C-alpha cells in the first residue's frame, strides 16, 4: 500500500520505507503491526508502550519502552536505543498464588482429610508455601498435601507431595513459610487434584494455606 500523510502523521505498512529528511515530531503508524513510530534525532523510534512478540524488537525504541517477551514470558524494559538493550523487569503471566482456607466453624480444626479439593487449572511448579492464622490465634498445626489425577481421585497418603517437609506452624506461633520444599514433588499438571490432610492441630480454628509458584 502507498504511504499516506495526514498532517504530521504518516500511515503505511511495516515493510514500507519510512520518509527521510523530515523534521522531528512526525509519526508513522504501521497498519499491519499497529506500532507507532516517532521521528526523533533524525531517526524513527518506536513510540508505543509495549511490544508483544517472541523476538526482540529490531527497530530503535525509546528508553523505557516495554517488551513483553512471549517466549520467555518476561516483561522487559529498554535501557538504551540503537543498539537496544532490554533488562528484565519481572516475571509476567507465569507467577501464581493459590490460597486454601481450612475452617473449623468456630471449633478447633479436626485432624484428617479436609472437606476441600483443589483442581489445578494449569501445568506448574510449586515454589513456596505459607501457613497463616487468620483469627489472631497461636497454636500448632501440620498439614499434608496429597495429589492425584482425576482418573485416580481420591488421593491417599501414598500420594503425598510434601515428603517430610510438611507445611507446619510450630507450637505457640501464628504463621510459617517454606521456600526450600525439601523432598517435595513440586511439579503438577492441569487437572491434577490436591486435597489436604491435617496430621495434627492444637488451638487453631481457622488457617490459610498459600501455595506460590510458576506456570510451566
């Protein structure tokens, strides 16, 4: 398609040659990529806010431009122009956090399998867990986690994923955290089902178990 000019803006395809010899401040909109470029310092620079693509942008971009790397699933920011240098800001869509509430209805929690099952909606890896008392209680509790596929549901103690490092709040405390997960089977698949067994408990009437990790 031909390149059109409307005032200080040009419209064309990414394959079209951008006009040269024009003043700074002009813009060029690529109709196929939906990217906007601005003329600065005698060069065309990407003027959008974010690239969403697998490969690093090849055009000069403004410092601060974001690139959503769809291969590495990372959000990156440009720290220079021509050549472009991107640094990772943070993991983008892959981090997850799931919370499971175990409630005794005002009474001390019962030991044994709890009346909640969690079906995992995606493939992933568990990287840490936290146990929290939501009622400002101090006590002790040990929670085991069992996993099974839908076909093999319900899981049993033989299907534990926690080995000997079960989520635990020690006596007279109100929280715990573990990011080591020694011996855990941390990987899971979409459709796997987790259930929760309280091995022992004292005082607590209500706890929250949080699992954090990343999708794979």
